[in-house]
C-alpha cells in the first residue's frame, strides 16, 4: 500500500493542488481546473468539515441539571397538592 493510499484510508485530504493536477492528468482529464479553483474547493471542504465537527460537538454537549427532578416534583406538587393531602391524612 502506498503512502497516498494510507493517507486516503486514514481520511486525510491531500491539500496540495499540484498533486491534484497530477492525479487528474494521470486520469487523462481533458479540461483541468486552475490552481485557484482547486484551492477554493479545498477551502469549501475545510469549511464544511469544521461546521460538521462543531455540530457533532454541540450535539454531544450535555448540560447537567442538578435540580431538574426536584423542580419537576415541586411543580407537580404545586399543581396537584397530592403530597400535602397525603401528609395531612396521615
């Protein structure tokens, strides 16, 4: 396995426009993009990758609510007065 194949398998992107042109030439592509077009594509992909990474991090973020259960019980008690009635009966 070549170094380039290992990089591709590892998910690393080649960021050298000259290498991209070499690959396209080896594939006999007739109309080659300019170096600035290739760089623009890399920037766009990098931006998408950063956005996806931020989105994943935001989805994994867990906010700890220490009194959430107690607040829910208090709200239910104020609404129904069930616990108060039970303690008055006992």
